[in-house]
C-alpha cells in the first residue's frame, strides 16, 4: 500500500517540478514496499533522486534570485542530512528507524510542496512571464 499518493493536491502546474514530485512519491512508495533485504537499495535510489531533485530546485531558485531561497535550501539540506543519517543507521541494523522515516516523510513532503514549492513555482512563473513581456 502506498505511503503517499501522487494526486492533484501535490501538482503545482509546473511540468519539471511535477515530474520530480511524482518520481519522489513513486520512489518513496518503493522504499515503503521494499523487504528488509531490499530496503537499503530502495532507500539509496530514493536518496539519489532526492539529491538531484533538490539540487535542481536550488539551482532554479539561485538563478532567479528567489528571495526566501536560503530557507528553502535549508529545508532541503536538513531532509537530506536526515535521510543519509537514517540510511546509515538502518544499514547498521536499525531497520525500524528506516521504516519510521518512510512513514513520516509524506506529511513533511505534502506541507513542503503546498507552501515552499508552491511559492517557488509561482515566483519562477512570474519571472518567466516578466522576462517574456519585456
């Protein structure tokens, strides 16, 4: 059973962002569904995607000089640091901690998308519209 459903509520109308977010959900569900034997490889795939996904968003925000980008970057950095630490501990046998991370991430992600990513995509769209109008 999926821990997070890709749904209209998570869609922001920006194709690149929505594609990243759909993949984030699919990979998190794959970690959730993984057996203990397959958990670490599935978590590694999720972390790898998340590193690239966050780096891409960070680059967009930096290029557009998005005013609250440092807060947004900080949230990305904190979540990645948490994922890496939990991965290390799960690989050392604390599988319950790994499962808890997977159970907790959907609530964080929904909030992050609804507030931070929504603000980012709206700003980036405005910047594109302004650039095309000028």
